[in-house]
């Protein structure tokens, strides 16, 4: 795998991780009726992270 591809994948993973972190922080201040939606978004992002990790 080229170093450019590896660098791109690392950037993608970093972006996903930042998104998950932000959503997890949001859960602490979100009304209960919105929490399930955010948890689903987090789960989707974690699935994308797992898919990206298998690209290495």
C-alpha cells in the first residue's frame, strides 16, 4: 500500500474519531428524546471506522 493511501486512510480515521468524540460529548447534554438518534449515529460511525481499519 502506498504511503499516500495510508496517509489518506489515517486522515479518514482521524475524522471519524473526532466525529464520534463530538457525538459522545453531545450525549451528555442532549435531551433524552434525542439520545437514541445520536447513539445510532455513533454506531454508524464506528462501523465506518471498522471498515476503514480493514482497508489497511
